[in-house]
């Protein structure tokens, strides 16, 4: 496989996979992601053989209010919509 070219001005570093399938995330990357021991990372496939790594260390309550509901729907209405979709 050929060498990847580093886009100008972007941080690029490497890590080695151990025989136990583990890697140590380089300090510069941990700093950029604001992660530490015990934090979670998500690997998102963005193309064939390419993944994006993002920090998943935010508490779910920190995203409260990001999405605003357009209208309130009752549980009965949700159940009816699900039944209509399943019966098709």
C-alpha cells in the first residue's frame, strides 16, 4: 500500500497494533479529542477502508435540547403509525 499524504496543516501521527489487538492513542490525538483513560471512542466508516474516530465521552444529558420537536405525538398515535407500517 502506498504512503498516505498528509494534508497541509493537519495533524498526522501513527500507532502500532499489538499482538493483543490493542493500540495506544498518541498524546497529541488524545489532546485533540479531549479524552482520557476510560473514555469511549466511536469508529465511523466514511469509505472503503477509512474510518473517522470521534470521542463518545459526553453524557447523554449534555445533548438535551439540541433537537426541537415539531409537534407532540401521543403514544396511541405512535402505536397506530407503527401498526400501519408493519401491516404493509
